[in-house]
C-alpha cells in the first residue's frame, strides 16, 4: 500500500513495440499478487503483469500509450465474458478481483451524432426475451459502455394490445432513480421499433441464480428481499405500483446488488389508497384480490413480496400447481403450508404478507411494519441503502450469468439494421418521447456516469475531447465517491498517475494527484470542487487546485 502501481513487462512478442517506461518495469509484487493481462492490439499479443491495484482507466491509458493512439476507450475479453467486459468500461474499477490472466482486445472510439439513435450502438448478443421484447447487450460507439437494449416491435404490441404497458414503462422509467431500481439511459423510436437503453446488469436474473442453487439460505434471501423492500418503498412513496414482483424481474448488478426491472405492469396512482382494475400479472404470482377482480391497490405489492420471499426460500412460488385453475383456487382459498426447515420468523412474515384479506396484510397500514418485522431485525436499513452490506455473492467473472437459451438466440437484426434506422415521423406512438436521461446507476455506486454530453451535442465535440472527458470525469467521480465513503484514509488511496495531456491537477495533502485533461473541466467541476473541499475539510485535509 502507499506505493505507485508498477507494471512488469514479461514476454513481449513484438520487437518494434514501444518500450515501457523504465521506472515502471521493476518487478513488483503486492500482498495480493499480480495480474497478467494479454493485450491484443492489431493482432499482436503482448503480455504484461500489472499490480492489481491498477484501475481499468490505467489499463486503457496504457493501451493507448503502447499503440501511440488516443482512441481506445475500453477493453474487452476475447471470449466475450459479460461481467468482465462491463467492468472493463468502468475506468475507476480496480483489478483486484479480476481473474489472474485475461486476453483483452481494444474497443475504439466511434463518433456518433446523438445518444438517442439506434445507430449509436453495436449489438453484441441477446441476453433476454420477454413477452413482447428482445433484450440485447449493446455497446455505445462513442464511450464503449455496455447497455441492455430492450427492443419492442410496434407491430407486436399493437397486435397484443400492449401499448399502454410500454407507454407506462416509458413514463415511469424516465422518472425513477434509486440504487435498487433499473436506470434508463435513453429511449427512442424508429418507424418499426421502440428501444429502451437501460443500464446493463451483468449478474443476470436472480431467477437464474435461484435455479442454479435450488433455494437460498435465510441469510441470502434476507439480503435480496430487504433490497427489494427498499426499492418498493421508494416506488410507493412516489406513487408507483409495481405489480409484477418475481425473481425474473430482479436483476443483479456487477457488484451483486439488485436492480428491480420490467416496469411493463407498473402504474402510477394519484392517491396512495387508489385502486386499479386491470386484470394483469404473472399467473404464479397473482394475488387473491387480483383474481377476484374487485380492484387492487398497493397491497398487491406486499403480496408480491410474500410470494417472492417464499420462492427465494423454497425454490418455487407459493400455491404452485401445474393446473392454472387449481393454482388460482389455492391462491384464493387454501392455507399455505411451509417446509420444516423454514424459521418461525420467516413463516410469520410470509403468512402476514400473503394474508388473503389485503386490508389485514402487513404493510397495508404502515409500510414500516414490514421493515420492523423480527425476521428483518438484523438489517441496518440505512447501510443497506448505501450499499454498505455485502451481497451474498458477486456475479461470476469466469462465465456468463445469462441462460444459453437467450444468448444462443439470433439478434433481431432487423431492429439494428440500417433499413430501420429512420426515426419515426408518424404519430402512432407520439407519447413515447425520445428521451436522453443520461444517468446510469444511482450515484451511490461505483459506475456513476457523467452526463458530459447532452443529446445532439456530439457533432460539436471533437473526438479527442469527448474521450478525454469520459476518462476525466469517471476518474474524478470515483475519487469523490471514495472521499464520501467513510473508508477514506491517506493509506488506502493510491490512484495511478495517468498522464495523457493534463492541464490541471487536483493536488491533495496527503500528496496525491488526479490529472484532468481539459480546461472545460475547470468550469464544469466547480460545484464538485466545492463539495469535495467540504468533505475533505471535515477530515482535516486540504485541497488545492492548481492550473497548469
Ligand atoms: N438491464 C438489463 N440487464 C440485463 N438483462 C436484462 C436487462 N433488462 C432485461 N434483461 C433481461 O431480459 C429479460 C426480459 O426483459 P423484460 O422482463 O424487461 O421484458 P418484458 O418483455 O417486459 O418481459 P415480460 O414479458 O416478462 O414482461 C429479463 O428477464 C432479463 O433476463
């Protein structure tokens, strides 16, 4: 700790490749060992050993330095492992938990005209399929960032009469922002398709992991359940009913925390006691009041919580039956039986959430009753909200977290082909506004993304400056995160000095350097500088800004 990151050159096959800086070529090992990365640039394979405290941003700048270019914006695995590829686009990510050997190839900058056009994204592979959508992993051409693109065929939703689903999803997604709720980046339509560009969750569906394990332990289930409770509390506070809680709609982010997704059945309400009358939902998770079609309110989501918890702890939904009629009858009339291995407290919470009379259901009088239940007494809600609790596991870096049945599907190539690029001028989906939300994730997480360009601005931003902005801001924001985090101490900060073409330095005492690349940064960083200064003052540290 406390030393600059070192790189050891080991086994280069190229003779005319630029030499590495001498100061960085000393053998260097840390407590945690080193990571070997094989760079593949222009088909040359070059092996380097990096200290594992190095960040992805540092690797990228090394790739640029070695190739004497400045247009490498990300790296990717040759095998296309989604979790690693995703992390390789997050500049501030350290390589601590990466596999010890990786074969990487560069991703180059490509200019785009706007964030809200399908031609700004390269499709990579299918990662999911819903009732009326295909979800594709895509890479944004100008940032190298990975997103999930949910594509809906207009013809399909017209045929299935699901227009209000997609419009409601669009409206709600454009408003919500919470650490445990999927974040919309942008959305737009072409003549034939609607596209939602969403933050990508490399951990895939909780359902997939539940299927692999059979069932979760109570501790594992408690973690996921509690994060869902927070997401739901946020939605209800903002007068949104979710109405579709199930393990398929809970995705895992790269850090293992959950993201509630699929807002197709979600609806806004005006009063918190308002009832809705549309008969909808997934058969296994229907509530008694939905089945009786007398209207339903927010209590439907508490029932959804009960079904979810039961499934996490047993591996199948409550009242499950192969015959839908029998299952619906059981949901409305039968007492639920619980396996012996389930704790009394878990049984109590599930029974109260699945109360057939929604007025008696726990949460219906006061949401806090759910959070205060004894089964959740070990949860520190504030810490959980700030992602201070460790997830049961982090998504695998060695294999895909998406089922083969999806990843082997052909991409709906028509949706990405030039013929369908034309923006829509008709008014069939006039309420589906093209939107650039621009943020991804929550601002508490590591992958907070800078909104350094707004839609349409890119034509005026030259190639170099937009790459530089991407690198500068990600690096600086991660630094801010670090300082806001209580783990900030002079010992545990060791950011690499990445030198591209610095114009200003942020100099810290204890000495530390973050280099920035553009004078624009001086203007844009002002509120950030103030916030940073305030944080540091509290910790008796000084911050000075030096312009070069
Ligand atoms: N942001 C994302 N990151 C990773 N995978 C995703 C993402 N969004 C969706 N998926 C995958 O795609 C699948 C289908 O997405 P989604 O449920 O939103 O579609 P849908 O058409 O609304 O489905 P349904 O018919 O269940 O309502 C998800 O279950 C998930 O596996």
